[in-house]
C-alpha cells in the first residue's frame, strides 16, 4: 500500500447549491422589483465566483507529500478570493445602473450564509462516516 487516498470533498456541490438558491432568490425578488432582483443576483455572484475560485485552488492537491503545494494553493486562493471580491463589488457598483446597494449586500450575505452552512454540513457529514 503506497498511501491512503483521501477523496476530494465535493465542494462543487456547495457552489451548485448556491447558484440554485441565488436564482430562486432573484426570481422571488422579481415580485418586489426588477432592480432589486438583479441587484441581489449581482451581490450573490460577487460571493460565489471568488469562493469557487478558492475551492478550485485549495482542493487541487491531495496527500501529505503535497503539503507545501496545498499551503501555497490555499494562500493563493485566499488572496485571489479577496481580490476577486473587491473587483466584483467595484464592477457591480461602477457598471450596473440602476442598482440597489442594500440588495447587493443582501445577495452577498445570503450566499455567504449558504456557503458557511454548506461547508458545515459537508464537514459534519464526513465526520459521521
């Protein structure tokens, strides 16, 4: 036995769940106002895209022999996530007109809650096995 293979966590499921939730939330907001709906959608995407980028980088490597590569990828992922979040907010507030600022942040925070909840569920599911 060369070494135990640890399966990659299915973090892509969190991103897919976030996208589904965001679309449903945005469609629901259409009943309130069209500007609110696409503002929520924009804010949600500002949260989802950087998180997906981080997940791709952070879970690219596996195994103890790849520890330094895992650490480098995680640091690069965190930095990239931070920069993509800043760029996303800048792009949304500079390019999208008209925009409802509070709705952008509601969409962003809703996707952060979904990401945290999804991560917690993934971790507790893996601990039960």
